[in-house]
């Protein structure tokens, strides 16, 4: 293959406004105008430049992926809950979770832990492990309140979906 066959010449006319724009770009990059044009065309031929249409498609695909991730996370949390407590999340819990997911205030997967330790008659903070023991209906209710206060004061947050749901369900077992 001759040199001319290996490195053919392309020459074409271009509107002067585009040429000016490209010339500025080339000067900034310390390239000649034709070297800049060559680089752009090479990138295009190698698929490194994507058309605006493709870039929009890519954005849509990414948005779909994000949505899918959020939905998967939501389903996983619901499923985790079911596995831990052997019953589905209550309707109000589901609504809260769905709202939380929509607002992207996702509770971390490790925080699907219940604060209620039934076998030891106590609540246990899911963040720090602090215990709230009870031995009567009265202390059960007081400690539940203490737990809520503890979460607000010590961990600077509201009860999460699981905590709210559990506190809404649990009764003191004599
Ligand atoms: Zn704590």
C-alpha cells in the first residue's frame, strides 16, 4: 500500500462561522486547524463522539436504571421485613416506605432491624444497642416513649419505617 493509499486526503468546504469557531478551539489546544478536524473525525469514526440523539437515549436508559434500582431496593426492604417478622409490612408501613423511597430518603438495609426484643422483654436501639427493659404494661409504654426520645435526642432522627410499624403493632405479653 502506498503512502497516499494509506493516508488519503480529505478536503471539504465549511461555513466560515464554523471555521472561526474551530480555529479558536484549535488555537486554545495549540493544534493546527486541520489537526483538530482530523482528531474530531477520528474520534467520530471510533465511536467516541456520540450524537445528541444517542446521548438522550443514554440519559433515558440511565433514568430507567435509577428507577429500577429504587424499586428493587423497595421490594428488597419489604421482603427483608417479611423474612424477619414472618408477616407482611402493614398497609401504613407500606405507604410510609413507598413515600420514603419516592423521596429518596432510603433507610439503609441494615436498619430493617426491629427494636423489639420479645424474648428479653426489652426494646433495643437499632443504632447503638442501648436497652430499654420493661416488666409491666406501664413500663412497656414508658420505655417505648423513652426509646422514641432516645432516637430523637441521641441519634437526631425520627423513628424509621420499621420502628414506627413495630411500635404500632406490639402489645405487652403478660
Ligand atoms: Zn441509640
